[in-house]
């Protein structure tokens, strides 16, 4: 695996060493890599000819400074794992490399209502920050295929929208969420949880499963109340627990079976913010 710090070096390498007919795949990450990230790399290895991983802890997408400061960094371990996975290239851009233009504030992406609901509502500016980083990566790396995780469901929609806004022809591959044995969605932030907290945090997924099982016969709002009561009794603080249509993220209060739906949750366990989601297939055709 070749490690680059500058986009121009990566571009030079691709231009000179990678056959233009080969498909370039990009897996953007913020590091502290876990098996969820590895599955994206493996998907990329399978589908693309040249796999590029990026690691950049993007300050612009953190609306909470403490969260940014405490974001886990395990670069040496990440590099070792990526080499083992036979990732072809790793780009480690600096802040200046990512944001050479000093007028950061001026840019605004027209994300519509996606910006103001769920993650957007509770993390103002978050998706603008995500778009800043992803746009720069897409422009500099120019991949044919982009691999992202369903774990960040709303982010997947935002990135789809960004690709449209950029007028780029990039295939988007959304990979399933990898989980710990107890069902907890893998996340870099899990490194900040103790063993006991990880057990408690697994109740997030259990609540999603509980709602999924009952939603075709019981009222969502009642199920939501029951799930929140249960999670809060275990010491979690639920920020939101919502039901939406999976294709456009329109928030709804009832599952009608006519569309694929998704249940989305964000909750704090002590200082650590965790998100997860669960798809519910449609039953009527
Ligand atoms: P992050 O480093 O958290 O920004 O994540 C980088 C990419 O990995 C994003 O596309 C995430 O959606 C994806 N990802 C994070 N956690 C998981 C997981 N548990 N399973 C699959 N993909 C994940």
C-alpha cells in the first residue's frame, strides 16, 4: 500500500501507474478503523480495480468541540490493517490540503430538508461539513465508485444528493452495517465505551429490533414511547427515535407496508453519542 499526504502525488501516481480503464474505488473514513470500515475496503477490493482509503478527521463536521478532541485516533494500527487488507493506497490529507480555500464559510450545499431533520436538527452544520470534505475528496481522487456505510443512513442520502449537485457520474455503493456480537453497531466512538457500557449500548439495536418486529401490528408512536422508556431506564438519553420512508427520509408516524421504511435513532450513553438504524421492508406490492 502506498501512503500519500498530498492529492497531487496521488493524482500523479494514478495517472502514471494505473491503467485508465481500471475502476478506482474510494472509501472515505475518519480513521480508528474497525471491521465496519474493513468491510467497505473488502467491498471496494471486490468491485473496483484500485482501492483508495482516505483518513481525515474532519473538524468541520463536528458541532461539538469535545467530541472532536476526543475522537479516537489509531493511525499506526489503521495502516497495518489496511496493508493486511491489501488496500492499494491511503491518502492522509492535512487540513490545509483538504481546505486550501480560506473562504470556508461561503460555501453552502442545497441539501433541502435533509439538513434540518434528525442528524441535521441535532447537529447543526454537520452535513455542510460532511459535504465540504466529501466534495474535496471526490474532486481530488476522482473515483468511479464510492463506498459508504448504511450505518450513517442520512449521510448516505446527503452524499447521494451531493453527487447530484456536483453533476458527477460516480457509482455509490452502500454497504450493510457491521455489528458487534451483541448487536451494537460498530463505530469508532465505541472505543470510548467500557465493556459494561457496550453491553448497555447494545439495547439500542435491541430497541430497533423490538420496534421492527411489532410495527406491522402495533402503533409506532406507542412502540417509540415504550422503547424510549426502556432505553432511558438503562441510562441512555435518546435524542431522537423516528420512523421514515427509506427512499426520501420523509418522517412518518405510521408504517403502512407500501414503502420500505427505516427506523433511526440517536442516543447518548454518558458522553458518547451513538446512532443506528434498521430498515423495514415493504409488505404490500
Ligand atoms: P467514519 O470513519 O465513521 O466516518 O466512517 C467511514 C465510513 O464507514 C462511513 O461510510 C460509515 O458509514 C462507514 N461505517 C461506519 N461504521 C460502520 C459499520 N458499523 N458498518 C459498516 N460501515 C460503517
